[in-house]
């Protein structure tokens, strides 16, 4: 027997199981229904899941703002809020699951979800190797599009990123193979329909919002199979929207061009595979004031989830600074939620209030420390500003 034959056979069996799982997923994607019509939902159920770390603190402020904006519909029974507990790192570890079964059932009973950050165990931290709750939720609810807007009007920045959310390097990120002690292998997933639907959503957004350019970002010159398929499929969708300019960029040069003061004004709608989208949107958020100021929409055909783009900041909790967490990211996520459920007028009011509070007046500034405002004080500032609009 060759020295590596048994190791290779084990790896092949593991790979076969992954391929079987992913091909079954392809069939599910191909058979999925069309987008839900929120106008037919009575009542429309908004789930509120605080997560852990600073998650419950900042999510509570976003919920208060939403309740103020939607009060008439709540009182009329057209909209209701549902609190969902159980997504803390402690409960997930105790249950041995990224999302405990009863929590997932509660999430599926909602139409849209406002979700706080959740802690993900990492190698070397002594926690079990649990999958990210975010990744698990995106797969379980088939939230295939991660939509992240970044706006800095005085710099000419108005970007909307469409990050593919259920495939790429994250699809089976916890299911790589240690073939031997010297060789570890991970897997990257790209499917035809998975790419088509993110590209089409981006182009439909561009058409509806009178955007003139869609940029595709890959590393297809090196990652030729999966990134190549992503780029080729996006090009085919682009041909159906001749009024929108198509261009493509490699991830390394795109990272550089976002800091190019002349070039960055050209970008409008950007479509990226999962890993690149995660990285580039964090960079983009820095122009707006950092990841603490950016919200994120996770869109599927049946469900949608709205969240901050940053993590749960356990260090802030350990140091007793949780009360000073910045809720801006969750408030931006609330804007996206309102737009998604067809309350565009209320979304515009909240976005205007946030621009006033964060970019114009700046009467209160959250620093994450006692030198700045508390989370609750900033939330009250936003609600007061909203009431004046």
C-alpha cells in the first residue's frame, strides 16, 4: 500500500459526501419559488434576534426606532414583532449547533428578521468548531444575496454591493479536509443558478434605481474554475440589460481602486463572490465611518434578514463598555428592512435622520467608550430627530 493511499481514500469519501450534498442543494435552488409578496402578509411578522455580545444592546435601539415608525400599523395589527432568544454563543455551544432547532423554527415563523451580531468560534480560542450562525442562517433560509450600501455624498460615493451569500469559500467553510498532518484542503463552491440569481438581483436593482454601471469582481485570471464560472455567468446576465454598462475587475485591483479618489466615483453597483464581498465591503464601510456605521441586508425569495456588518465585540462586554456600543449599523440595517417590506417613505425618513445625526449635526458621538455617548442616548437622539422630520 502506498504511504498516502488510506489518507487519500478518506479524503475522497469526504469529498464525495460534499459533492452529493451540494448537488442536492443545486436541485433545491433550481426548483425554488418566486419572491414573496410582502403586501399579502397580514400580519407581517418581524423577528428580532439580539444575538450576543453587544448584539442585544444595539438591536434594542433599532427595534425602538422601528416601533416608532411603524406604530400605526402595529396598532392596526398589520405588523407584529416577535422576540427570538437562544442565539447566544453559550446556548449554541451547549446545544452543539450553529442554530439550535427551536431557534431555527422560530426564525422560519417570521417574514423578515432584524438580527444582532453573533460570536463565531475560531481556531485556538478553546471553543467547539461550530459553524458561523450567520453562515448557517443564510444557508437554512436561502438568503442568497448580501446587500450592503455605502454612501458618502460629499466624496461622491454611492455604492451598493451585492455579495453572493451562500456559496464561494464560505459554503462549506467548516467542512474542509485534513488529508494528512501536512496537507489541509478547503473547498470553493460556484453554481450556475446561484450566480444567476445574485447577478439578476443586482441588475434589477440597477434598472429600478437608474444606475448606469454594474461591476463584477473576481480573481478569474487565477481562480479559473469557480471564479471563471461566476464571471462568465454574470456576463450572460449582463447581456439582458444593455442599458447598463458592464465591467469586471480583479479583487486585488478593486481593493486599490476604492481608495483612488478619481476612479472610486465611477463605481455604482458591485457584484462579488462570498469571500471577496465580505472583505471589500468592510473596506468600503471605512469611507462611511467604519463597520460600525454600515448595515446589511440578506435577501432570499421567502425570507430576509437585516444586520450590522460587524461582529459581536466580546471585548467591549468583557471591559464593561457594552452600554457605549454604536447602534448606527443596526439603524442602517433598519433602513434596509423598511425598504424591503415596501415602506420606502419611512426608510427615507430614517436614512435622512441618520445622515443628520451622523454626518451633519453630530450633537452626540458614540466612541465605544465613556468619552462618547451611550447607545441608548444616541438612539434617543435619532428618534427625536425622526419626530422633527
